[in-house]
C-alpha cells in the first residue's frame, strides 16, 4: 500500500512511464526495466530468480508473444 507523499509521487511517475508508447507498444527494454524496478522497490516485491527468468526464455516464441500482450 502506498502511504507517503514520496511513494505517491513515485507511483505517479511509474504510471506516467507506463502510458508512454515506448513502454506499452514498443516494449523499450530500458523503460520496462525502470517500471519493473520501480514497482519492485515501491512494494518490496522479491526479484525474479535466474531460474525463473530462464524458464520464460524457454517458452516458444508464440507463447512469449501472448504473455507480452497480457
């Protein structure tokens, strides 16, 4: 839960980044990484392990495309 003014501003910044077409349309890796890290930091979400990340890489290309559109 966002509880301070700093956290509220950070959430607003992340939402603004997510509205950028480079994030949602082009999937710019730098912007996607910044949004992901911002939410992880904001909500103390555990980072994805190497093995979990490699499982995603092993998915067929068609399946990866479906996941990107979720």
